[in-house]
C-alpha cells in the first residue's frame, strides 16, 4: 500500500500552516530490478480508467544514451495497487526512450511515441554531426488497455525533417483535441547549429499516419500542450532563454503553427521538463518550482494559463521530470522524479485532491 503523508505549505502572507493529505508511493527505485537508474516518467489513464505508468529503464548508468528500455506498470484501481514492471520495448544495447503516450477516445487505442539512437552515441555527437547516426522516431500501440503492445513502427520520414539532428518525443503525454486530432509535443535541433526548437506532431486519422507541425520559436525544447476553452492550443516549453521561466506559445490551427514565444513570469524553472494537463475548467502544471531541480510543485490555473493562483508542494528536496494525470473529477496524480541527495533516486506517484490553496 502507498505510504501516506501530510504535506505542509504556507499561505501567502499568513503565518499559519495548511495541511493537505497526499498519498505517495515509489513505483521505480533506481538500483533495483536490474536497472541502474529509472528516468523520464509518463502517466496516462486509458478510456477504461486503467492507469499506465511508463519510464526509461537505464540499465548500466544514469546517462541519456546506452542500453535503455521502455518500462510499464499498470493499475486498475486508481493507483493503489500496481502490476510488476515490464519492459515493453527493448532495442538490445541501444537506446529507446522518451515515452509519450496519447489515448484516442473513440476507439480507446493507446499510441506510444518513442525515439531511439545507437547506445554508443550521445546527444552532443548527433547535434555536432561528428557521427553519421541520428535520432529515429517510432510509434507503438495497444488496444487491450496496455496489456500488450505492437512492435514499434518507424515514422521518422513523416515527422522529422532530414536536416534535423536531435529529436525527442514528449516527454510526458499527448492530447486529443476536440476536433479528434491527436497531438504529441516534441522538440528538435536543426543541422549546423545547437539551437533547439519545440514542435508538435499530429494525426487526423486515429493514429494511422503522423505529420509534423512548424517550430515554435528557438531555444526551447521539451514541452506539453493543452487545449484552451476557445479551441486554441497552449504550448508550455522548457526554456534555454536565460530567464529561469517557462516559455509559452499558442496555436489557432491545432498545433501546426505558433504565436511568438513569451515567458510566463509565474512559472519559475531550473531549465527542466514539466507536466501539464487540462481537467474541466482547470489547467494543472507540475515542475521543480525553483532555479534548481528541487521543490516539486503542482500549480493550478482557472483562466487558461494566464495566472496560477494555487499551488501544492509535493517534495521539498531534489526533484526533476514529472507527468500529471486526472484520476477522477477531484483526484489527480503526479508521477515524478525525486530523491534525498539526487533527483534521480526514484520515480514516485503522488495522489492528491483538488488544489485550493493560494500560491506561496
């Protein structure tokens, strides 16, 4: 059973502490199960309500390249009991990673977008083109609630410009727009430069084919998207623009093109991935709310991301990547990296109710 604890956080401008119950359980603990490190969490509920928790299992070290597999655990009771971890995709000594699932609501099919590279090649070599190898893009699927998965099919040619070097899907989750379009956030680097860009790929035929959209500015990369009340798409991006703030852009054509990038002054970041979902009239956002990888915090916006007046601190210590999921109308989960000395000691599931506390 998950360990239950009470989170304390301070009301803005007040001296009293407010208590909020958060149930936390470790789903992947580095150094166990035959893997040196577990990283890059992704969490999504299926149409039937099964909760799927994905991550990378890094077999021999903490680095982003090497023998890296895709692992999955399933829960059919809202995150209380979990199946054992299973390696659903393994490319031998090579890297298969950046899991980014999306659910097609009409059929219930789950699509898992992934990227790969030879295990002996690192990102810097691909970006500076000192090696001929590059990143490749794949999609796998499940039609039985995540019990079995199809062999990954390569879609690199349709979603990656031949001149691009680095490429990553997610991490986090994709979304389905009200139009039915499946939208998956990605990022890339163009040949001849180390500058990174965010973009999305999309499918208008229930996941059978995929296309790429235009880039959203520069010096941004890992991103998440939500659909706003008026049908626009909000893209929230990890930023290398030097402001320690999340970058945002909006699309009026379903993620194909984007407005100019702006910084969100309320969303402090240490240059790190973040989670974001929409639930009813609220948008939830999770990240290390600091200029260092620490202080995993969930924030809530009730006005389509213009302001973030509510927050909940999940972990005060080291923390990094995260992914959010709705469990019910008033219950949510955050799957995130955390530890005592390092953010990469374990991947923890936090389950909590609706956040109603003013931000610190």
